[in-house]
């Protein structure tokens, strides 16, 4: 023991370094919530302390890790209003996601205005259920063409510029809608198609922009926040539109939401960049944090991927089929919910709006929960493939079961509860196929999103018009709800067989 004690003291400088490194590890674990990796035989006892090559290599790695942890520490200090240089500000990436959530809210509110206004318009002009479905679907005629083009433009020019042009054009179309409705049916259909053409760029722009601004382990939460705004747009549109229709007239809600879009555009143009590296407002520590949390892919200069290669991969088809099914169910509920409550339960327009708004409000919350849960599972070490499959399965099986049960609803309250369950669970798809495009094709995500969205839009057109014909022929919504539920179940099986979270392109 004495010999060993003397030997240890004789190497006290090195032992001091070792103990110091232990102290630093404990400090990092305490203040940064960082668990250091255990060094494998990095310091050996061979009659004294010796430094191995593994230790030197690990030391270099740890030096880089300390830089990353320091950036995280500074960033947390800023966000929490801490004393890191007495700086107190909101993280720039959260400003970006807040503005994105606002514009997604307007995007959907502008759509929903017509879903409510179409009821008095149909009564005024004597439209049948089948023609009402055509009017409802006219938005999708333009939307189907702009998705692919918009996705390619986003890959080339960035999400900021494409989103700005989209908002400006769809706000103009919203403003012109009541004027067109008063002049001719053809004019109304043309304006709504132009409106859809402009809105087709919104989702690809959002997806690509957030993938640039957020590290991988925060991306699902960022998408969840933005899509929460998207779903809240349904709530705002469904609640405000009946009030404004009864007080101001048909033009009121269209003028309001068009004006809000143009106001948002002035803030977006000066406060956001497509890439955080180009932002004059971002701090160096936040930029390091974003770049350290993701793998940079080669910049796409506008080249399109080889289409034969793209369509030869089953993960591509898994995303396309998932988008088809999601849009099929989503647009049936979005376009026909007020009509459903009025037809089946004979509630007036304002009551129908309230029953229709509740499900979208809960969908906004559950979408964020899905994103946060997805990020937590990935941080816990679960594979991206497994997480995407779990989230998408919840997002399809849940709505399928809920729609089957909806066939047996006897009161508007029961129906509202089942629709709420269907939409809330369907929002888990946001952490499934919607994020999976960036997983398998980060370089061409906008273009892939456009292709999948175009296929989904075609399905939405079929389902929106088809619902009208089913209701006119059979006198009820039951048959179409059953078909939609079956589609959810079949696509869930295909997704779990062929989807992947690994990069394919």
C-alpha cells in the first residue's frame, strides 16, 4: 500500500489531469444535461499512469464536443433569459416557426371561408349537392398543378421567396371571390382554381424552410407547431365566417382574411431568410447549434431527380399513398362537415360551425404532441424508421376506426366527439409521411413533396366530388365514410411494409 501510495503521488501531475477531466465531465453533466462517453481503457495502470493513443483521440473528440455543448449552453441561456453576457432575446429559429405557423393559419382559414359561405350561396343560387361538390373542389383544380412546380421552385429558390409569392397571390384571389360569385358561376370557379394554384406552394415551402432552420431532433416539433397554426385556421375560419356573414355580408370574411395575408407579407419579407446562414439576425451560437444538429446535404441548384429512379423505390410510393389517403379523408371532413351537421342533424349554420370547429382545435394540439413525442423517441435512441411507422400507424388506424363508429352516431355531440377523435389522431401523420420526405430525399424534398401532394390533391378532388354524388344518390354519408375508413386501413399496411427513415436519394 505504501509503495502504491508513493507511486501514485510521484505521478501526481497526470493524476491531477485525470481527476480534472472527471470533474469537468461531472460539471458538464450537471449544468448541460450532457452524459459524457466512457473512455475505453483510455488511461491504463502499468506500474504507473500512461497515456494511450485512444486517450489522445478521445481528447480531440471531447474538445469538439465541449464546443457543441457550450453552444447549447449559450443558446439555452439566451432562450431562458439567463446571464450569458446579459443577453436576453428570442431564438431566431422560433421567430421563423412562429411566422410560419401564422401563415399556415391564414392558408387554411382562407380555404374554410368558402366551406361555410357555400351554404348560403347554394341556397341563393339553388345548387344541387353534386354541383356544390364541384364548387368545393374547384380550389383543388389549381392546387394539383402548383404542387409539383412549387416544390421544384422551393428546391431552387428557397422557401421564403416562394411562400411570399404564394401568399400575395392567394390573398388577391380571396379578395376577388365574393365579386366573382356575384357575377358568374364560371368566374367563381376560375377564381377558386387560381386560389388553389397559389396555395399549392405553402406546404412544400413550409417543409423545406423548417428543415433548413431546425436541427433534426427539433424538426418534428417545429412542423407540429406550424401545422397547429394550419389547423387553428380551420377553427378561426369556421367561427368567424358565420358571424361576419350574418353581420357584414358575404364579402366580410373574404376581405378580412385577404387583408391579414397582405399584412403578414410585410413582416415576412424583411424578417426571414430561406437559410439561417444568410440571416443577419441569427447569433453565432444558434447557427452552430442548428448546423451541429443535422447532416448537410448537397445544395440543389434546381436540378430535378431522375424520375425513373424516384418512382422505382417503394419508399417513394409509401409516401405517395400515405398522402393520397391523408388528403382523401382530410378534404372530405374539411369540405363537408358543416353540410354534414346541417343535413344529418338539422342544426343551423352557426351551430354547425361550432360543432365543426372543435375537432380542428384539438387537432392543432395533438399535432404538436405528435411532433414532440416523435422528437423524444428519436432522442431516446429509437430508429427514425420505427418512429415514422409508429406515428403514421396511429395517424391512419385511429381515424379509420373513428369514421366507422361515426356511422352509428345518433346525436350531433356524439358525432362531434368521433370526428374530433378522427382528426386528432390523423394529425400524427405530420410526424409520419410529412417528415419522411426530408428523411429519404433531403436534396429533392420539395419536388417529392410536390409529387405526393399532387397525387393527394387528385384524391381530394375525387373524394370531395364523390361525397356529393354519394349523398345525392344514397341520401346519407354512411357509405362514403366506410370507404374512407377502409382506405385508411389498407394504406397503413402498405406503409409499414415499405416506408423507411433512411436516406434513399
